């Protein structure tokens, strides 16, 4: 016998919508079960995706493995739910984000490439400092950064984190353009520590005004615009 569950839970278990998204879809009369509109989210229905449609479309088959690249917009947080009610990357993705977890984070003010996957082991491998997966960022800081300061960032600096000190360093820093007002950098990291680039630059007296990740482990942002995403059909990380 096909197991049953309340419709809101069924949509969630089948990977079609989060509980809150499912409730909204059901209230709007957009969900049908066996061809009939169901507006009661508590109604128990078979856990059978062939009988459930959203907006008249059959529920897509759920794939066991997914990896996507998202262009994270500024002002969006990298978390599934935010207690302060701020917009999250999963709000941006909507139904496409179900079952995904973010591989590392970008802070709210940062933009650019964020990878998300259904594969928790892959996420752990890519964020493990021992694997030294390269991330590349375009960074703008206030004031003129000189070459000696860039080399200091590569050699390492002491920075505070939650009342303790830790040593941070960039894998590579190159100065692309510098003026008295601001400096444009390309920064490469092989670790993903909290606010690492911002803390590095602050340690040599420069405030980061723009931080944009454009590459992660060889996956590039390409021409994705803010809020756009693409499926990566085959994992480029087989050797990690």
C-alpha cells in the first residue's frame, strides 16, 4: 500500500516544496491530487508523485544527485531560514532549492558564485581545508594597497575571531588597479574561514567595499546574472 501523509508534508517529502511554500501553493489552489484541487494541507494523500501536480504540471522526478551554481545577489544571506526575516538564497531559488545545501558561505554584503548540492559528502570535501580547493575573488578596498601589503596577506597576519586570535593568509593576492581612493585586487583562498578576506584586508589597514567570488574549484560564474542559477550536470570534483 502506498504510504500517505498530510499534503503539506507530502510535497516536502517528495522534494517539491518546503513546508511554508507547500502551504502557500495549497491555499492558492495550485495543487491537484488525482486531478482534483486540494486546498486542505492537512488532508492525507498518497506519497505518489505521479498523482500530484502543481499548476497542472506533473511533479518532476526527483534526482538523487544535484549540483548547482548560483549568482548570489548582494543583501541575501546564505542560510535556509533567517531569524531576522532577511531574504535567503533559498528564497531566491524557490522550489529549485529543495534538498540542497550550500557549500560554504558568502556573507550578506558579498556577491557571486555560490555552489549548492544534495551531496553532503561532496560539500564536506570541498570545504575541508586539507583539500585546499581554490576560491577566487574580485575585491575592492579603500585606499591604495601597495605590493608589500599584498605580500603580507600571502605570508599571513594575526586576526581576532570571537575573542581569540588566529592566523590568516591568502593563497595569492594580485593588485589590478590602485589609486589613492581605492584598490582592485584578485584574491585566492584555499580555506573558507568566516569573513576571511575582510579580516585580512583590515589587518593591513584597508576596508573591503566590494567582494565578489567568480570561481570555486574550477567552476566559474560565467555570464550568470544576480539571482540566476544553472545546473552542473556532472561533478567536476571527482578527484577531490
